[in-house]
């Protein structure tokens, strides 16, 4: 069974801090994704990656960056956290043209 | 890019009744439409999907219908049970510079509550 593991379930950070959200998948999937989920807005794509060291912007990349140094790991970075980045962050992975498998999410609060 | 609209945002049904959730999409080139279920405290999980070469697909109590002409697709749950209570998301492919692959645009979600 595919497992997508997000390192933190809950995270509380202060405005201006650099924040790292980590995601690891165990199925050798090429594709990895970071979404944020907000009430009434659904899931919005921040960044995605089709291969190691490869990244592409999604629909809302501003204020975020990503890193994919190894195939199984995809990190989301908030260079300087702001209160409007308080949200639920969901990582997903997949083979090409196959369904997305999601982790259980990291709920980030920026105070 | 793709635009997906989902209705209703909340839906309350009695146990045993049917539930229907509807989505519309904007890009006529879209050819793959998944539905995800998100239970409390968990990430979304695929429950059914449909490709554009068929009009309907069923899996036990769940079915999805697709109308390509009208650009809408619907999730149908029959004989609802309390464990069907969750948030449901529809999605359609996002076609960007790379061709989109399985990059998805999601609807805004429907909170389904099945009451005893």
C-alpha cells in the first residue's frame, strides 16, 4: 500500500521564521505535489515536481519554494512565514497518469 | 487553465437516501475526472474516477456520470451510510506548460453529512 508521510501533523511558527515541511513517499513515484487546503477554497496547487531536482510552479507559488534532492522526498519551504500562510498543507505523489496519493496533512499556524 | 466549480458546499441526507454532488469544468480538452473523499484528520483518498471515453462508471454504491457536451460530471452515492459522512472533492486535469500530466485542479469541496 502506498504511503505518503508528512513529518509533522501540527506546526506552530512565528511570523518571519523559515519553515520546512517534509514529505516522503515509499512507492518510487516520479511525481510529487504540494497543495494547500483552505475552507471554501478547496485544494490549491503550490508546486510540483516530475523528477529529482525538477520543480514547476503551481497556481499559488508566491511565498513558497521547494526542494527535491532525492526521488522519495519533497520539501516545501516558507522563506519568511506570514500569517496568511496559516493553512493545512497536503503532500501527494503519483506515477505518471495515475491517481494521486495524499499524506494526512500538516496543519501550520503562523502567529 | 482549468476551472472547476462544485456544488453544493454542504449536503445533509438521511441514512439510506441518495446523495448527488455536481461539478462543472471549463477546458473541453480535459479527459480524466477523479473524485476524492476526505475523512476527518486524513488526506483525500481516491474513491472513483472516469475517463472521457465513457459516460458512466459504477463501483458498488458509488457512481460517476459525465456529460462532455455540457462539461459537467456528478458523483452519486446510493443507500448512504454514516461512514459516508466526509468532504468530497471533484477534480479535472490542469494543462500547463508541461502538458499537465496528472496535475489536478480541485473543486471547493462538499461536506456530506449522513444523519441517522
